[in-house]
């Protein structure tokens, strides 16, 4: 009488299924969900790095500091004035030259607004051509360059 091969079950017993054949129904969706989640985390990380680098720029810091110190802005928005998460625009710096056009969302206890900034950097020094606060719901803007000498 011949004995069956070692990897074959004895006659009458069901064949043992592989791990993949038993678990693919949950493994495939979980794997796809994991890949999608990793992609979203990667994109979020890239966006946060970009916004973080823009928030470190001198133009951003100067505009926020002027808005927070301006009495007219504090009167309209209230105190403290804080910045929003997402800003828009671009800052291009190449050595000691560059340009910037950004819109910075700000808010206080009373209202919300946006600081609009346009500046040019020449020989390491920023010159601002526009720095205004637009308060939400109002047509007039608050000029933050009114007492600023050539910078």
C-alpha cells in the first residue's frame, strides 16, 4: 500500500487553505486603506513644510507684527490678533534679491481680516509697495505703511 505524499492530507480530510486564501478579503482593503492614508499624511506633511517655511520669511513676520501693533487693526479685530493656518501667495528669494506677494489671514475676538503684502528685496533689504489689512465685511482697507519710511 502506497502512502500519500507528506504535504497531502489523508483521504477524507479537507485540504488546508493557505493564509492568503483565508485572509485576502480583509487584507486587500486594509492594505489599500493604509496606502491611501500614507499618501494623505505625505501630502499633509509637504503642505505643512511649505506653509512653515513661508511663515519664517521676514516679509511674513514684518506684516504680522505691524498688523498686531496697529491701533486701527486692533480696534477693528480686537486683541489678541492671531494668524490663520493657511496663507496664500508666493515668496521668491534668490540670495539677496527677491519678491513677495502674499495674503495672510488674521483674526481677533471681534472680526476676521486679511493682510495683503507686496514687497521686493534688493541688496538684502525688503521694500514694501503694499501692506494693507482688509477687514471682513468692510470696503475700506487699513494701510500699514502709513508711517513706514523706505525699507
